[in-house]
């Protein structure tokens, strides 16, 4: 049997766990809130496609950042701290696109959500570039483009499976 590479195993386990938790929570929440099979299916399809793309992009971008940091001789990792950072980062970042839906009239709020999320992606890359002493502009554009692909997939899938009023 071939040796399993540590990072590949981590990626697979994390992807499966995140998908099961996120998709189940989303489907249960929408199912209870909307009581509409088509709404649940639309939410589930969009979430699975967008989250799978986002997780793949996030893994790629974070591995790239670690490779850059390795050049600077990074300190040892602490899995508990990493887990907490991932959790709170996800919670905080999720509020960025959700806030417009809470406070701005629908459907205009959706465009604000997309714009705020894309701005957040650029800022994340920009700050990563400054922190790692690489090009902030290049870092911002890289994360904006790679992360923006998930947003485009969500818009396309939502458009293909629109609900009738």
C-alpha cells in the first residue's frame, strides 16, 4: 500500500467533515424556514457547489501562504489554535455577506452582499501580502479572482434553478 501523504489526508477529512456539517445545517435551516422543497434543493445545490469551490480555493491559497511563510522560518503549529482561528475566521467572514441581507432591502441587498464579499477577499489577499512582505496588490488580486470563482458559480447555479413566484 502506498504511503498516505499527511496533507492530502487532512484535506480529504476536512472537506468531508465541513461538507457534511455545512450542508446538513443549511438544508435543515432552509427546510424549516422556507418549508419549500425547491428552495431547499436550490440552497443545497448552490451551497455544495460554492462551498466545494471555496474550500478548494481556500486550501490552495492557504497552502500557498504557508509555502511563502516557510521561506521566513515559521514557528511550530498548534492544532487547537488553528482550529479556533478557522472557526472564528469563518464566523466573522460569514457576517460580511450576511449583514446586507439583514439591513438592506431585498433584493438590492444581494448585490451589496456580493460586493462586500469580493472587497473582503481582496482585503484578505492585500493584508496577506503585507504580512508576508510580498506584493499586496498581487495577493489581493489572486484571492479576489480565485475566491470570486465560487461567487460566479453560485450566481450561475442560482440563475439556472430560479424559483417561480
